[in-house]
C-alpha cells in the first residue's frame, strides 16, 4: 500500500491559514459601515493568497486556467456592475447556485480522479476488481478512496446539489420567472423526508462500496430534494430561504475542505455556514415562526393572492398627495416605513427626495426598518443607501419602535404585515407574536398602497387602514411620492 | 483518519468564530454580508484548480469538470466582491455631505 498524498509543505498550510484569517476579518469589518470596505479588501487579499498558493503547489497549466478565470471573472464583474439594487435578492440566489454547482463539479472530479486529490490509496492487485471503475486505474492497480473521504465527498456533493437546485428555484421565484405562490405537492412531507433519509443511507453505504452508481444516485436525489424543498415556500418567506441557501453553500464548501484537507476552505465554510444560519434565525424570529414551519412551506403567496379582505367593506379615509404633503410639511417629525412595495416600484430615490424636501421645511425625518421588510436580510437598507439616504437616519425596529408615540406622521410605503397591530393582540391571527412596528401610535398614519384589495402576504387584514387617524394614499408608490414631492416643492 | 481530528478542531472553532463575528455585524449590512460570504465561499475554487490541473494524470473528464468549476467559482469571486464593494460604497454618513450619486 502506498500513500498517494505527498506531504504538504509547511508554508502552504500557513498560507491557507492566513487566507482563512483574512476571511474572518472580512466579516469582522461589516460590524460598521466605516470598516466594511477595508474588510472587503481583506477578503479579496485572502482569495488571492488561496488561489496563488494552489496554483504554485499544483503547477497548474496556466493558459487554460487563466482563460477560465477571465471568462468567469469577466462575467461576474459585469453582472456586479450592472445589477439593479432592487434585484439583489435574485442575484445572491443566483450566485449561491453557482457555488453549489461548483462544489458538485469538484466533488465529481474528485470521485473520478481521487489520487490527484490525495484521498485514495493505490493498491496493487493481480486481478481486476469487478465493479470498480475509478481513474486512473493502471493495470493491476486500483484506487481505494479513504472511507472518511467518501463521507466528506458524499456530504459535499449532496449539500452542493441541494444548494444548486434550491437556489435555482429561489432565483426563478425572486426574479418573477416563476410565481411566488407556494406549490404544494400531495404527501410532500413524506416524499421529502424519504428522500433525505435515502441520501443519508446511501452516504453511509458509500463507505463500504465506492461504486459509481452509489455516488451518482446521491447526486441525483440531492438535486431533487433541493428542488422539492424550495417549491412549496412562498415569496414572502424568501428572506429565510435565501439565508438558508447561503448557509448551505458554506457547509458544502466546508465538506469539500475536509475532502481536500484545506484549512482555508474549512474555515470559510464554517464562517459562511454559521453566517447563513444566524441570518435564517434572525429572519425567523422577526416573523415569529419556527425554522421548521418555514421549511415545511405552504405559507404566503404574493400580495395578489385570493386571500383578500373578506366580509363587508370597511370604511377608510382616502387622501390625496396634496393632503399628505400638507400634513407632513406641518409635522415636526416623520418616520418613514419602507417595505417590499417600495422596492417593486423603485421608489427609493423619490423617497429620499421627499425626505430632503421635508428636512428643508425643518421636519425631523427618520426611517424605520423591519428585519423582514423586503426579500432578503438588509434589503431595505441597501436600497436606501443606494438612494443616498445617510445610514444614521435609518433605524432598526427595536431602536425606533418607542418613537412612534411621539411622531407626528408615520409614512408607510409598500409595507403592510410588519405594521399590523393584530400581531400584538389577536391570538388567532397567523402573524400573532411577530414583532411589528407600532405605526398606529403616530398622530397620523399615511399609508401608501396600490389598492385596498389584497392584504399582505399573510392574507391578514390590517386594522391600521381603518383607523380615524389613517389616511390611505392609493397609488403606485413611486408615482405617489413623486406627486407629493411636487406639492412639497 | 489521522487528518480528521485536527481538521474537525479547526472546523468547530471556526464555527464559534463565525457565530460571534456574524452577530456583531450590523443589521444594516446584512445584504452585503450575504454577498461577501457568497464571494468567500467560492474559495472552493481551490478544489476546482486541483481538479483542473490533475498533474497526476488521470481522467480527462475530471480535468474538464475542474475547469468548469473554475469558471463558475470565478463568476462568484469577481461578482461577489465587486457587488459587495459597490454596495458598501453607497453607505454614507450624514455629516459628510458627499455629492455622489447619479
């Protein structure tokens, strides 16, 4: 028996370790906007070190590799420069799918050529083993993949495949190529659980039998389960899904890191995996839902769903842009509450203009962001930043919720369920227990909404619409704000 | 097997580091956080490069798969870091009256 892996030089291990530490610093930088750009540069340096080290150690045929990097890098860079900020959720989902697919390709490559990855022992044999088709298989020699590596590889390709197919579905839903409404198969829980169990069982069996059929069945089942897991999840639960897939892409990288015995990959995988897991947790808490119930799916289509307000139509006050401008001009403080509707109608720039006009009138303007506003964590913050809203005017739920009681105006634009007071009082409501913004405490609530039909994603009517101090501004968010700006200016 | 324990130690400790570092990320930067984690998870390119080089000879398919993975991971690395940089450049403080924008 001979060990195929030549010992790794110490400097190589150190280089990968340094890359890993730089990735930690990249995330650390994000603790404040001031340090964030420096952090991002640490991340880039870490990546250069990791790639350069690998190129040197493995003596890679450079021209072909450079061509591959140039093609991929060029495409990625152009996309990154051109993408609209409102499309960030689908971009991130799309990128996750690529990480997943890359993990799968690396896993398959490692399976086909385990000796190159140093995860197999060459055994010289007189007879050819039937059923073992591993390359390279010189006559009389077969490559036996280490059992531990088989588990790592199996897990790596399984998670990678789930990340890939799941992210593709998430991308299609977020990009509008596929309806946001949950698609519910009968007996889906049984099918999903069965598939998961089958994948785990096959990975266990893979340690005893390294046949190609085992490996590729794991792969196919994993692609299927990623698809099955995401199709029943509705559009509004996408913040959790995107975070979860983020987490999976990390675990896939970590599993491949174990296979390759690469410190940088293991550290990064652990970082990304826990990052996505924490974001999923934050999103679930912000909706007062358990992770399991989100994953089980079936909750929440899009606002256009049939679950509109039932029963007799209730009375509400409708206002005009002129009224809104008048109320806000005479206010001392205005708190703006943006939601997904603002992103859909691209109203962030007009909104910032409105804020500027109000500030000129001496009004104190602040923004209040609910953690699940939008389609991914922090979505609203990026859009407001894009529109040049200073980040110190933007506040998180727990920091600003006490201020609504003193505010003259709460200006709700494109948000709904996150302002619904039923979440605090109505135990039968599907959103009961979800932390909400107390907009109803403001002296006046201005509620920008496309029309009175169609409740929020949860299909729950919002009592704020019918309050005496609420004025409904029924129009497209951007058009409404632009008209208000004309009246203010 | 002898490699497994040190690797597992690194992994577990890195999970803890990740836990504390990510909780300290300000919620306003959660979107850039996702973009940058996406970029760094493309460190999987290391595996892709090994497969693409496959100096030990071996299967042609394996090499092309590796090359394909290099392309995909490169999209992510360049795209992920670039879009993160672009987003982070937008976050401005009130005091600094910068006339950036369109």
